[in-house]
């Protein structure tokens, strides 16, 4: 009996020591590799564009239709998502029986997609759609202009977010007014006593030509010194000397818009 008790006590002692050793010196467990989460595609935009480097700020014919054309401004490519797959927009038009209006519905049918604005003009129904690229609508931002003028202008213009409606857009039967943009820095500003005109001193980047010009108050009331502005001019096609004086004397200034472009990136269009 004593032998059995001794044996039992010995087994209990060994078991206890093993427990203590296990508590303070745990055996190394085999490390498991972390579970890999599945990856998902980030291509969630309705429209993907490739913006043109060194853009000459002129439109290019993108698609020629029977009763209207589509023009791209400063874009090399424009693709739309169709059934989850990206497709060049002009190919999408072809797949829709070459119907431009029907194809545009992929962009215009859901007005909530355009997170900046949709403007309707009182010229017969021209619409300007804008997205700044901060939503899931576009990857870079987009401007879509669908012309519908009383004179018969029906063309479509597509470009980056900063594209604006130019005077030669939406002209029927290929007619074109002449216009161009020049960027100037405002060096000095003075308002006349009756607030009808403003005198500003301006200079074009990298040129010595500095002049003071008179501008209607309605166009330049918000102009500030030491900022850069894009000046849009219209003219009748007659020869205009490429100087500040000649431009302001022989053309019509139609708009002044502040720009954050600097140096060589500023818009300085040629006078045709």
C-alpha cells in the first residue's frame, strides 16, 4: 500500500511541476500567416478623361454626326462606364445607332451626378454641366456644353472643369466668331470718380509691354492688384497688332476671369 501511495504522490508532483513550467515557459506556437483580404477595383467613375498636355486651347472634332458634332477641348480621350466596363465615348455613340442625343443621356439623365452646377441659358436651351472631380462622377472634373440655340446651334463641347462657353461655340452651320484669350497680371488699379470705368495697368508674362487701359466698371469691379486674369476678346477678323494697346483698341473685351495658372502655363492664345 505504501508503494502505491508513494507512486501516486510522485505522479502528482510531476504533473504539478509540468503545469508550473507550462505557465512560465509556454511552448512556441507555430505562427499562422495573416488572412489576405480580397482586393477590389478602384475604377468607380462614370467618366474617365485624359487631359491633353501642352493644350493649345482649341477644340478638336471628336465625333461627326448627321445633325450635330461633338468637340473635345484640351482632352485626348474620354471614356464612359457601360455595364462596368470603360468604353471610348465615340464608340459608345456608334453602339447607340450613332445617336448622339441618346448617348448623352448616360451623362445628363441623372442630374445629381453633377456636383457643381447645371446652368440652362436663355438662348433656346443651351445647358452647361460642371463637375469638379470631387465626386464619383469623373476622375479629373468635367464640363459638358450641349448647345440648343434659337439660331440652330446644336453641337456638343466636352472639356476639363475649367472650360468655359466661348463666343464661337454653338454657332450654326459651322459659322465662327473670332475670339482669343490673353492672361495679364494687374499691377495697378484706379476707379474713376463716377464709377463708370476702371483704369488698370497690366503686363503679360515674360514680356516688357506694360500699359494702362480703360475697362468698363461692370467687367473689372472685382479685379485685384497683383493677381492674374484671363481676358477674353472678340473681333471681326481684321488684322490686330499683337500689342496691349492694339488689342484693347481693335477688339471687344467680353470677360475677365481670375486664374491660378502661372508662368508658361498661362493661356496666351494667338490672334488669327
